[in-house]
């Protein structure tokens, strides 16, 4: 089995270049990103544009089968990318194996009439003149056709926005917004627990997401301190939920006024805290799952991550060989006699 270094070398020999953990390039007209998984597995994504996804994955599987391969090589299909998964042969030449697999991917897409992407992945403009590695709407990285002017303009905007935030952002005002956002997330979770009698991890993800949204809305400084504040508020939310639940049942079931329930439930909460440890542990577990679900979105909003992602696009920017300017014949030089 080829090592990671041998695999990378084989892919590079086919005209691909490294960006992060990916190898990017073009194959049979498609913008393609390749990455190696553990063991013998590796994956390739082709940039496409599919306005209607209904039945496309099944159609691709049937096409792969007709071409003599296993339908399982078709992994995923979105409106911007088609992902295929392959397994390296034990004795087969690595370069030849990769080349054959990429040929199969291109032939499958062509067989069902899915052409290479012909619009900018960022702006949607037609006839993109460049290619770069971008994060698509579904959160995955993919090598996509883009307009170079759009990428450079976006990079300049990110630089300007982060510089302004570093100069004018306030962690105090951000904290106020994060608290308000956290409370919104807590209320939504309490409504789920009380009325559906269920604890749902996806709803718990709203707590860190709402807290981060509030922090950003109130012009908080978007550094790593924002993440710390949101995580601390998530822990506080775990402690707050049982208390608010007591307040609700005190008002709803026992007819106590809200003004009386608030202080009375504080005392009740403190006195019975040891009996609530089981519920708190369950809430903490689900909050951890919620933070895990929301982590990529949260971390991607801080300034350093925004700048890094924007710079990654610039670093991976290459001319699009499918653009008319690249494919049109060059005019002959004027003849001198």
C-alpha cells in the first residue's frame, strides 16, 4: 500500500498542487480536490452545478455500475460538488490507480450529463476566470471556479472588517449581546423540554450559536476571547435551566406569582442542588453535544479564522483553463519583412 508521501507524489505528478490537506487541480475539464483518508481510502470532489438534486445520486450510482465499477464509489452530491470515494489497490501502480479512478469519476459525470461548473462559486457570475479552494454552502472545502476579482475584493473586505473590529470592538458590549443570545437559546430549550418532554442536542446547539450571534450583533471584539465567553455562558445556561424550570412549574402548577416564584425558587434550587446533579449531568452532556455541533460555525466567525480562510482562497487561486481567455487561440505576432 502506498504511503501518504507516495500518494501525494503520485497525485502531484498528475498536475495537482497541495493546499492544506488537499491536492487541487483539473481533470477532464472538472475542478477537482483530492484528499487521503486513513488506510487505503481516498476521495475526490468535482466542481459541478446541479440546480435540481432529485434522484441525481441514484442516477450517478447507476452510471458507475454501467461503467463496470461499484456504485458505492459515489459518496455525496450537492448542488456545487460531486464526491467520489476510492480504494487504492494493494499491488497496482499508485499513479495508474489514481488516474483510472479520476477517469471513472469524469466519465460518470459526463455519462449523466453533468458538465464542469461554469459559474463562480462565490458570486454566481458566469465564465469564471480562476479556480481556488473555497468552503461551499454545506461547510465542506472544494476546489471551485471563481472570479479572481471577487476573491480579491472579498479578501480586502475581510481585512478591512477585521481591522475595524480589532480597533472598535468591545468585549463588554459583546458580553451583553452574548448573554441575551444565550437566554434566547435557553428559553427555546426549556420550551422543548417542557412541552415535548424531550432533550434534543440540535436545539442545545442554538445556545452557543445564539450567544455568538448576540456577541457579534453587539459589536463584540471577535477574538478567541469571544469563544471563551460563549463557552462560559453555555456552562451557566446548564445551571440556569433547572432553576427556570422550577420557576415555570411554580407559576403554572401552583399558581405562585412570578415575583414570588423567582426568589423562592432560588432557595429551593440551592437546598436541593445535590438532588439535581443527575439532571445537570444530562444537561451538561447535551450542551457539550450542542457546542460540538456549533463549534465550526462559532470558530469560523472569529477574526483570525476569517483572515486565514480568506488568505487560503488567495493562496490557492489559479487561472481557470476552461475560461475563454485560456482556451482561445492567441493572435499571431505581426510579421516584419
